């Protein structure tokens, strides 16, 4: 069945949101899941847009609060205290938004596809969630949208580390023909191949999986699974059995993600906003709209095929990639 995705600009955002049964959010504490920006990255979702969403939820008699999770690396979001300070600096305050800002550093184990993902406490507790996702490129997954907002952003730092580590390549010497294809496709030059030698630098590898996909001899496998498969599983752990409304912002579409202090240039003109109730459909619609304006731009700049997370999401029952786009 085609999922309906509304394509709108800011002035009709209200009309897009009310197409969905917001009355079920009434009386509920509703986490508004978003990324509140990393140090030196200017592209994150702005408080002015968040305020519009908070006000929409309040109009529906919901009790919204912002939520995100701590991260594994030492930037500005490694601990709750650091992240709250940075969020405050970026304008995400009770004063500006009229709601609490919560950072989770612990979670609850949830099993998906035989693997355990620790879902952030406040997401796990919620029956209703509003997801606000900035769509942009990503060095490991090609793009980041709603699936990545939950798949990496909705889980504890321990799960984040495990997802990253599990996607690194494992080399089987016996199967290798030294064709050099893996070295050619690696965006980070982490592999060097000579006539009878294969060298790999784990320090420069980002676990994107491009080499595993490209190896014609199956001499490369993931430690566990493709990063984009694990992202889809992790996202499912966060949202399954919940009512979730998704807003994707297709503006300031940069090469790299909001976590990256060096996210690179804007690679696609601003497009607008999408609203839907299916993370796979809304990410597919986002990718299609971006590809219409700049064909395969994420693949071209990041050398990683972003459609995989959408296909995996559909395969594991996270959502549907078939959608009907309605322009408001
Ligand atoms: S692509 Fe596969 S077979 Fe070719 S060099 Fe790399 S690991 Fe070996
Ligand atoms: S997983 Fe990605 S970054 Fe790592 S070696 Fe393979 S292609 Fe390079």
C-alpha cells in the first residue's frame, strides 16, 4: 500500500501535520526526537522550526519535550552535561521553545533481527513520538534522514559503537584475487592492493561497506552486517509498536552529517519539508526529490549507495518504500 507523504513549505506545515490523527497525541508526553547540532556544524535543525512543531503538538493538547542521546566520540555531546550546554548554546531552551530538553545516556535492550539495541529511555517509555530529521549526506551511509535519526540517534552510545564496529570489513585471503576493486571504491583510501598484497588501515576505515559490496570474489565480509542494515534494525527497535509522526527537513543539504564539524559544502538547493507516518516512505520520498534536483548526489559525493538503508528498512518491516507524494 502506498504511504502518503505530504510535501510542503513552512507556511503550510500546519496543514500537512493535521492530515494525520494528531488527536491520539492528546494528553501524552511526546518526545520530539531531533539532533541539536554538533560544535562547528551550522546545518542542524533550527530552534525556530522546532518551536513550530512544539506549538503544533501543544495545539493537539500533547505535552512535548525535546530528546536526543549522548554520542561515543568526544566532541560537544559525549555526556549529558556537555550536550545540554551545547543545546542551550544552539538556542534549544525552555525559554525559546516552551518545553523541556532531555538528553538520554542510558537505554533499554530491544531485540531486532537477532541483535540487541539499547533504545534511549525516553523513547522506549513513549507511546507517541514526533521525529524531526534534517536530511543531508553521510560519510558512512550516503545519507541521513528519519531512519538514521533513530538508527544512530535513538540509541545509547554503547549501541552506537557496536553498530559502527559490526560493519567493518573482514578479509579472507584465500578468496582474494588482488583485483584492486576494493581499493578503488574505498572513499577513505583505507585499502591498498598490490600484486600479491592486500593492506588495510583500520584507523582510516569508516565501515561504510562499499568495499564489501564491490568485491567480486566475496573475499570481504562485514564483521556482523552492513551498517545500513544495522541502522534500519536499530530504527525499528526505537519506533516499533509506537505512533510516530515524521517531519523531514530538506534544507541546508550538506555533504556530511550534523555530527561532523567538517560537514563540507551544501550539495543540493533547498527543497522543502515532508510529513508522513512511515520512516521508510519519507526517506525514500526525500531521496527521490533530492535526486530529481541533483541526480545521485549523495552517491557521487560520499561514494556510498544510500538506498540500502531504505531497502533494508522495507525488508525488515520498518516501513514501506511505496509512497504517494501530495503537494500542499
Ligand atoms: S576486491 Fe576482493 S578480491 Fe579484489 S582485491 Fe579487494 S578483497 Fe581482493
Ligand atoms: S568499509 Fe568503507 S571505509 Fe572501510 S575499507 Fe571498506 S570501503 Fe573503505
